[in-house]
């Protein structure tokens, strides 16, 4: 595959007072973007904790606007260290997040414990992160699932921001299994840019902004061309009245260990099947 960076039109901005209009827009576009949706102070405390981990690893210098990359090679950095001893974002106001998601979705959410922390280093190779849909393991119907993506740093359009293909949650475009992908992305089927006809949307982000998107929405990232390390986290959620997926209450490190073991077993079974044939 050849990766090309799409052209982005700005996100349509929403607010938390739109009521039924929000839910109609989400059903049509597959995402909602709200500026200043979350309290900033807890997010900055979270950023400080995560920056401390990067500073200790020699990867960052602390600054008022977020961690500045030292130029050290991040390839050997274990990103699970970002989760701390509790392996979860204990500083996030779960009640606030649940209230915002319910407002955006029009339904009570069950927020998974598996929160994702995402880093993007300047000039980091993101060629393996093709446009994709998140594969939510053991789920039956993606309409019951969504993600709240929250930036902890200011993110420009060319600083590793997230882009959404507008309306792609309704698209029938097929995924492409890419066996050559890195281990951390083996469970993320990719798509080809040229097969995606929906317009790409993105905007600059600031702490407090929130991007809420459908479980089938196609999304991608841009390469980080700025001097700072981009940090964001994602809350996975589902409709509260829908049967929980078996791994909804695992922290991300626990989930990663389970998935690593699953893929190791699958590889053994595949190798044995090839040997028998």
C-alpha cells in the first residue's frame, strides 16, 4: 500500500445544547466535535503525569504547552508505562465524561475501563497507520459502540491530529488485512485511501475539546510535524443497555496481554495447519 495524506475540511463544530440536532448530526456524519467540552484543569494534571514518564525516559522536556521532544529515539519505549501503577486514567472525571457522552449520544453509556493513551512523536513514521475502523473484539453490532477522543496537548493539523471520514460509518467499503503491520496494530484492519469516497474532516485541537465518533467511523492520523509530543486519550464506550463485551472491564495493559496471548495461540494454530497441509 502507498500512504497518501488526505486533504481535510474542518470539523463541523457542535455544542452540548443542541439536543435532537446533535443526535441527527451524529447519525448522519458519524462524529461530533465539541470545543471546550471538558474541564481543562484535570486534563493538564493528566498531561503533567504523563509528561513526567516521558521526561524520566529521556524523551521529553517539560514546557507550559506540553512535552517537547528531546530527539531521543522512542522506538524502544514501552508505551504501557504511560498507564502508571493503576493502569488506568484515575484522574479522569468519569461522571463528567458519562454526562457528556449521554448528551452527545442521547443514551446512557457504559464506559470501558480500557482507556487508550496515544502518543505521536515529531517525524515519527505513521505509515503503518492507514485509515481504519477500530475492531472492537467480541462485539456484534458497531452501532452500540463509540469513542470519545480527548487531546491533552494543542494539536495542529500537521501535528498528529485525528481525521474522520465524514459519514463513513454508513459505508460498505471493505477492510484489508495487512499481515506486515507492527504487533501493536495487528488487530486493526486497514483500508485504502483511494477506496474512501467520503470527505475527510479534521481541525486543530486544544485541551478540553472532545471528538466523539461512531464505532464504524473510518479515521486516520497525520504525521507530527511540530516540535512537541502529541498526547491524547480515548474512552471506549457502549450503550449501557447493551450486553457488555467480555473484556470491557480490562485495563489496556491487561487487554494487551490477553490479545498478545490470543495472537500467539492463533499463530501456532495457523502454523500447525500449514504444516498439516
